[in-house]
């Protein structure tokens, strides 16, 4: 993962103290997820006039609030950023407030747009629009949080989620029109409209034990 133009001391701290927290979250939000969000955030930031240290830290902390559950994890992530005294080595209090706001604003279901460019960056980076990945993570989340559901119930839960979040009338919003996500989202719309394709991916990623 490229971290060009990010303070090496900040990287060392986050890789040692923050990223390992993701090892304890559900399968859809483990270290591979946060490293993807970090990389995509830095890729977006490379085209903008922003502070890359802030972008890196926001991405690293954005889901740390999952330690207290999913419902309010964005708010807890913001609190974790504000409470971390170590961040004062690299950031001013004003920057830390911007970073906490960005973490709080990243959630896809938020009804209002992120308050700052930093919030829009992490919100966009958190949305890697890849049909296979999205279906796999949705299945993983269902298995982790609703293990009592039958195989068919898991499928229906997944399909409902895909339509509500990623469908043509879903709540997911993209904040950068020139992002590769825009093209990917259109392809995902087409896949969701083809329920046979969705079913095939579900069968591919669902272990036999759900029968």
C-alpha cells in the first residue's frame, strides 16, 4: 500500500496501535477493508489540495467505533479520534475536530452530505463498488450478525440490503463524479436488476453450513 507524502511516524503509530483493532471486527470490516479505504482515500487526495496526513488518519480511524457496535459506530469513531492524545503529536486541535467530523460523516446512510472535503473523501473511499466484493461482504455480515437465518433467509436479507443501499433508488451517494466508483455503480445497478446473477454470486460465496 502506497503511503507517499504521509508522515512515517504517524504511519508507524497507526499500523502498530490502530489497524490491529480491525482484526476483532466482523469479517466485512477487518484489516483488508481499512487498508482498502486508506488506499482509496490517498488516491482521491492525490488529485486534491488537502492534508494527506489527515486523510490517512481519518481513513484509518473511520470504523474504529465498531468496538461498540454498528448502529452508532460513526459517532464512536469520531469520539475515539478526539480522545486519542497521541494524535496531538501531528495535528492541531482544529485539525482533529475536522478529522472527527469526517469520521462521523462517512456513513453511507447519512441523510446529509459530509461537512468537509475530508468527509467526502473517506465517504467515497469507503464505497468500493465491486459486485463480487459487495456481495461477499454482505453475506459475511449476515453470517456474523444473523447466524440463526436459513440459507434462503440469508439470501433474501442480502438481496434486500443490496437494493436498499446500491439499487437505482438506493441511499448510497457518490461525492466525486469523476470517481471510478460512478462507472462501477452503474454496473452494479445492472447486476442487481439481474436476480439470477445475484443468486449465482450468493451460491458461490455461501458455505454449505447455512443449509
